[in-house]
């Protein structure tokens, strides 16, 4: 027995020159096989277009559209113009408001789901993501039917007699925020749920045992320990809200212009690709900055929260 | 505190029951825990001891029965208002707070002045030997240090009753022995009534003034460690606490008759002749190499340093008889020997 076991054990602890090289090569092949397609896809469909966008920012629009390859900084001075900065600021405000509302609505929702019996949690989570199974455009059109002056909401309110004349609900910043909130709320609920669900229930019990009322336990224990989830949820909602142009178009009626609309118009209507690229780059830079802040904050929190 | 004297009942648990679905976690449990004592709830996992602890802390409610503390109904009090603190098995330290903030948390809830909180935190840090670690976070501490923080956080509130859930189970053996002494010293020093839940009988024996042995949701016996060890009330306790030789037979006037073995020495119990019973005799009570008694063959010798455990095969018994002798054994594997014990060293138990 020992004579057959011994060489095998030796091979594991001290592999010969072949024994060592073969697994490493295998590992490399394995890595390429699993990572390769992803890296290839990202290179062709993300890095290359991004590099194009980046290069366009230095050129300017030809007389009949197209790109004139003459370097200039003209695009950047245009972005700094009050008009465009104003649109970017409006977009940040609307996306920020959407994120805040999503947090206020999403946290209690996620909290309740996390405290449901296990079998019901799955049902609740499926319900949260259920809207994703319907086309995004159709869901947004549904909001038009709800909100317009002859819409369901106005007719219900006039019918009950709360108001005399239909309210102007559609084509307002409020409608845009409502639409964004509706579209991205699940992206807030899911990371929050996972953060709350992972929280050791004994920490809440310990807090109560030490004399804390439920509200105190929430503010001092539950909320601080789920902040990483809050940060993730906020980024998940803020990022797509900032760049969205379909919802401002359909529910804002062109009266509430967000930076996404502006970029789309530069590319498709004004056919000023270099300036559109510059606007896009500005938004990307803004979001990268935001993600860096989030990563930094998350790392700081994680450092303190390790059990 | 002066109106509460040691020995008076502090907690009275009267016939409480708790079920989880079909599982009976607690069945008609009644216990008295005395003022100032170190009480242990001992039993295998699933015996209901943790449920009982959680009822005292207020995280669970019994389906029936009552619990009073200082004569007042404890079950009507919300968990955060009970003068009862719990040291969790996992310690449940707040990971985002420093050691000092963890300990101060309970005092802040009492809205004490800052200066008093600081004083009491410093004081308790000295008591548990953690001075200088006040600003650390829990993840920067060793297991033993975390355990001390958890203990400090619970005793700083000066509760009427301190509950400890498997307090030493997460520590390695050496730290455990150290903390065992420490816990005893602390309990003496702070004068708080301790209730410790454990599945480790040695822990219970070495720590507690009195032990309640539980199994399948019922209390089997409540006693001090020595009587519990020497006079187990039933078969479960005899088997669970320490090592025991258990032999079934029928009681006669001269001893326990065991088929194919013979008559074994056992104490005389009135009105038991003819009754089927189980004899329990501790390995250290059995004499090896005696003149009389039973003949057997040494099957196994295990040397523990201070003592040696010898297993002797006796014809007619389905399990080898265990004998503990001081120092090294004079017998070797395969030796023929005899085993014997005095009738007063054995205990007779019902077979149920």
C-alpha cells in the first residue's frame, strides 16, 4: 500500500519539471477559454467605439455633417457654454431626485421582503423584476395613458370630484421623474435586499437586548451596516437615469430636456458627431468620477464592517 | 441590591412549553434560578436550552406557562426593557463600532451622562482586561478578545440576570480554560446572577453552582455538580454526564442479577426486588485486579497522563467495562484480570 501511495504523494508536494509546467499551461488555456470571448466582445463593441468617441471630441463637424479631421478644442468650449451646462445640471437634478425617491421607496420594500418567510421572499423578488419582462417602451407608453389630460388618473380624479379640470400631469419634470423611478426602482430594491438579507439578525437582537428601541436599532445598526447596498443601489439608479433619453422624450414631451436627449439630437438631428461625442464624454467622465467615489466609500465601509 | 439576598429565587419559570411546528422545543419546563448563583442549562443540541434562553431574553415567547423575575411577570416586558443581558454565542459585536462604542451602546440607551458612560466603560475594560484596546474595531481582535468585549458589553449594563449562550465554544482549548476561570472570578466580583447555556458538561461542571440537565425539551435533573455526577436521577443523566458503565438486570436481595454474568454489587433500595433496573458505576469506582468480582480480558489501555482508561471485556456484557486508574496501568493488552466495585459506589436506575 505504502509503496503505491508514496510516489503519488511526492508528486503532489514536489512536482517534477513536467508536472509543474503542464498544469500552468492548462490553467492559461482555461483562462483564455473562459475570459477570451468576453474580452473579445468588450474590445470590439466597447473599447473601439469608446476610442472613436474619444477621438471625435478633438475634431469638428463638416459643412454637410460628417467629421472633419482637424484638431481643435472648440467642442470643449461649447460644452462649457451655459446652455449645455444647464441641461447637464437639470439632468443631474432629475436623476438625483429619482435616486433619492427610489431609495426612500426601495429601502422599506427591500426590508420587508428580507423579513418575509423564505418561500415568500422568492415570490416577492420575482414580482419586483416582473416589469422587466415587458418591453420598456410599451411600459413607458402605458404611463402616457395613465397621465394624459384624458387619461385614467385625471378621469378618476374628476369623476370622484376631487378636481374640476384635468391636471397637467404629462409632459412635466414630475412625469419624467415618475417614469425614471418606475423604470429603475427594481435596480434599487435588489442590491438593498441582498445587503439587508445578509445582515446577521443577531445584531438586531443584540441591539434590542442592550436596550434599543426598534427605531434606534434601525438608525444605529441596520442602516449603517447596509450602506454598501445603499451606495450600489444609488449608482444602479443614478447612472441609467442620467443618460436616459426615451423617458424625457415620451413623458417630458421635449419640454424637459435631459443630457441624453441632447446627445441623441447631436448625433441624429444636428449630425454634429464631434460635439455629441464631447457631450457623451462629459457624461462618462461624470459617471466615472461618481463610481470612483462609490468604490472608495464602499471600501471604507467594508473595512469597518468586517465581522 | 441590599434587599436581594443570595439564595432567594430571582427567576421562577413555571411549566412553560414551546413548539415549533411539530417539534416540541420545551415541554412543561419549571425551574427556579436563585439570586447570585451561577446556573447552567446543560444538554445535547436540540434539547431546548437555547429556546429557554431566548425566552428569558425576550426573543421568543412560550406557548404557555409563566416566567417571573423578582416576582414580576417577565413575559409582559419588551426585550429592550428587560434587566436581562445576553452574551451571544457569535458575540454579535457591532462591526462598525469600536470596542468602546460597542460597550457604551447599552449605556447610551439608558441616557446616562457622557462622563458616567466613559467612566463605566473604562471600568469594565479594566475588569475584563482589555484596557488599551478601546479604539479597536471587532475585526482587529482575536477570538478571546472579542469574547471579552461581548462579556463587557453585557455586564456593563449591570443586569439582574446575565445570559451566556455557549460562551466558550468558539475559543480554542487553552484560551477556553483561561476564560473559564475568568468567568467564575467575574461572576464572583460583579455579583450578577449568571445563566450559561452549554452542551459541554465539563464546562457546566466547572463553572456552575447548579446545573439543569435537559433533553428533548424536558428538565431531567437540577442539582449541584457533585450530586449530579454521583447520584444521577435517571438513565439519560447517568449516560450524559461523564463516563459510566451501564448494566441492565433484575434486582434481587443480594444485588443485580444479570443473565450470563451473575450477581453484581449494588445498593439496596427498598421494595425493588424483582424489578428490572439499570446499574450505573463510574469507571473510577471500579477496582482493577481485585480478588472477587468479574473475570475479564483487557481489550484496550489508553494513557491520559494523570489517569489511564482500561477497557475490560467481560463475558456476557455487550459493552466492555471501563475502568479508570490513577497513573499508569499495571495491566497490558490481552491480560486476564478481575474487576469489582462496592455496592455503595453503584447507582440503581429505572430502565425508562
